[in-house]
C-alpha cells in the first residue's frame, strides 16, 4: 500500500565564490524532520560531503570519486552542471519480516557533475537524508564510452569528527564473516567488514554499511589515519575492483545514526534503499521453524559422509520425521543426502558434489514420500564446496528435482576460503553469483537461505524468496571450537543483524552438550537459548538441538508458540555486548513475545510493559533462569510460571550469568 505525501526538500544553496566557473559551491540537504543533514561542497573542482546530526558534527568534509585503469582519476576538475531535488513519504508492506509496514521517508538531492576538460565525463551523486541516517550513491551514466570500464579504486572517505568504540571483524580473512567481534577505537582499526557499528565519543551510535549491492564489489572500510576511514572495494583475483561497460551505479553507501544503539536495530533505512518486490505472487513464500540432523553432525554423533555414522540415511530421516511430527514442527532439514560427501569435502580442493544422485543408504523419494504422509516438509541442502563451476552446471536439474519431490526451501553452502578457490565471496564475482542463484530459485518457486554468504544489503525486499543468511559465527562453533563467549549474542543484534536476518540456529536445550566433543559446550543457559528465538531474527528459525532433547520438556512449549513473522518490533533496552531486551508482536494474533539476554554478568531487569495494548489484560507465560542458574552452574534449569499483567505493569526478570528469559504475552 503506497500513500504519497509530497514534502518540501530542505535544501539551501550557498554560493561561496562568484567566479565565473563557480569553483566553490555548497548544497545542504536536511532530513524530513531535520534530524540529519548532508552538505555537499565543490572545493577547487573536487566533490566533498559532510554529515551532521542536529548540531553534532558526524562526518567532516570527506572526498569522493574514482580511479580507473591506468591511474585515470575521476575526482578533480569537475563542475556542477545541474542539481535536482525530490522527496518521498510512502508506506510499503513486507512479505515477511520484523515489521509489517515500513515507512520510507526521505529528501533527495542529485548533483550532476561533469569534467571541465579532459574527457568531459559525467558523474551524478545522489544523496538521501532520512531521520535515521543518510545514504548516497554514484551514477555513472551511459555517455558513449565504448571500451570496458575497470574501476581500480573508489575514493569515498568517511572522516569521523570524533573517535569512538567500534565493533569489528577483519575484512580479508579466509573465515569470511565468521569471526568474533573486537571492540576498539576507530583510530586503531585495520580493514574491516560492514556493518561497522561505532559508539562515538560525541554520544551517538552510528553504523556504516551499504544497500542494494548488485553487479559491484562489496565495500570494506580501511583505516587511513586518525579517525578517517576509506572505502576499500573487494578486488577480483587480478586486482581490478569492478568490471563494467557503458555505465554503472554503485550500491548506496549508508550511515545509520541514532541517539542510542538500540535505535539502530529498528531502523529500516537499508531496506528502504532497495527496489520494491519483483515477485508478483508471493503466496508460496513461507516463514517457519525447522528441525534437522545438523546438530548431530556438528557434535560428532553423525558424519556428513557415508559410513558407519552417516547422518543422512533413510532410516535416520524417517526417525527424524517421526520426531518432527511428534513435536508439532512442520519442517525438517536433511544435509548430506547426495553423492560427494567425504571427510575431505571442505579442504579447498574444488570438490565435486552431485546434486541429483543419492548417497548410499538414502532414498530421496522414500524420505519425501514418508514426510508428506506425516505432514512434514523437507528442507533441501546444496553444499557447493565453493566449486561454482560444478554447481552452476547442475543448478537447473537440482532445483527441478527438489520441486518434483515437494521440496520448496533450499539451504545453500559455499564452504571454502574463496569461490572456485580464486575469488573472494564478497567481490563482484561473488555478488553476481549469489544474486543469480536468488533469481534462479525464484524461477522455480524456491525459497533459499545461504551459508558462507555475501553480506545482506536488503535484497530481501526485492527478492523475498531470499530468506536468511549465516554471515557470522553461528551456533556450530559451540560444538567443535572454544565456542562463542557469553557477550557474543548480545553483540550480534547491534552489528551483523543490522544487515538483515541471520540463520544462527538457536534453541539448544542441552547446553552442556553431553553427547559430543569432550569439553565443548554452549556458553549460555537454556533460557537464554529460548530468548534468542526473539532476539536474533530469522524468518526460518532452526530448533537446533537433537530432537530427543526436546521430548517431554515443558520449556519446548515456547518454541512451539513463538512465531517467525512479525507485525512490529521494539527494543526496550540494551547495551552492545552486555544485554538486550526485544519484544515483537505476532502478525497473526494479538500476542507479544519478549526475549532478553545478558553477557557473563547476571542482571536484574525491570521491564515496563507499556508496549502492550492499553485497557487489555494479558497472561504472561514466563520462561526464565531458575534461581542460582548460570552458564557454568546448572545451566539447563528453567523456571516456568504465569501472571496476569497490563500495559501499566512492569516485569522483573533475573537473568543468570549468560542467561536470559522468554515471555509470551497472551491477550485474554
């Protein structure tokens, strides 16, 4: 539903020089309510921009432009030939998500530039000012250039007015995005991934990212000097950053700005900068919860490959289908069902998988038939091993097979340091590969979610069959490594999840992992695992534990009840890496759900319930850490109780060390 409301763009032209060629000009663009402003300046023929939040300087004058092949620069000797202003205030509906209705309200300034000499090339810069941040992108229009265009560098800089604490992961690491976050001053950074979240010394919370990443290299941020960062486009293997012809449009360079970190989480600026939904009939796109044989493989109970401990067998699949039906869950993921799995499958060696041939001891038809008889739907899996030559040759036959067998959702893995053992996952090659797969899946009516992905930049608005991604250290690190520390899941909502949904795979009840690698454990309480179902959003939520660990557990009721699609989301409190409380309203009922978690420090939180409907009474169904419980002391003990509450009440919740609480507010 679109509701157009024209706005007057707050743009002021300041002519700082009256020289005939106007070498210095300045244009200021303000957001609809004046919270943020962007100033564009032409200084001696070079474009610069700066950003303010009210009277607070956020970005000092920062340079813009490009370097092409042979040191051919497009940064100097430019002049403004025209400017355009526009505005938008519309409301659109998500097919699924954290919030049903999204308001898209901004003012826009487009500056048309041209070289005064040399090749007289044109370059447009589009700026958008939102009340929750700013964005800009470059448009290099078609202008009769016949040769290929090779971008060797983007000169966009971000000169922060103040230093601040940044939460970051390294940009060029063979683990891609699967690293723990480090918190350190911006002035000490190396080259880092986005989203990059900063608590500035000026009191603001800001986050750098990008939106609508298509046919371009993804952005990383390189520290240059002081508090200055520079765009560092991820290169092809030969060093070229972006290959194109005729013209190009960059992704939006985004900066979300908030007075408190919790406000970043409910900013939808990234989604608003993507194109509207391209899939006309979305009735086949579903959100859901699912079980899987997955956790058993990671803790060593089963193997991915054929043999005595093979996880994906017809016998095991039937057993898991029975569990899935008994527990009242509708979907089951089966990994390792196809030919090609060996103990060496992940060793960066262009491993060959078949996506239509079955592993020994597994019958896809028998399993999918049995699942259908029991009203369970199978989730398919494709592990490419980053051998994309092999995968793309088979993608049509593989997708067609899944549709024939009633499989409508596919998890796709790209395990490997580089794609085809050559290109970064987040370079232009990878960007185009991932978007190609999304579009191809849509042709077959398939939902997909990626592991070892390119980062999310809001594509789910345009292609709502792009359901979720991994793109960070998930639950599996608790099975076979030192694990994720207690602060990790209290950091993710303020960092990685600002980009979009994550398939973290929460809800492990046996956090002590009694059946698995010796000494390994999940560094949280069971109640915290329940709370993660609300705190870490995904439209596809895996109940990751062995299904037998859910049988006859009263706390499983929360996992059955909690939805995966929401009408609204609010963040009630939180500090990065310390704690967070999130509430979400079910899209299909009047119920609200709350999840609250803490780091290694126990906390007593008093939560105001004013998000509830006024003049209504709710039954609060509370699942909390038992008294004395912490991640190292009786971590599986969950206290379950109910009480009647209204919007005028508050709720006191005691969280143990690395603990949490989950609450369903059922309207009476």
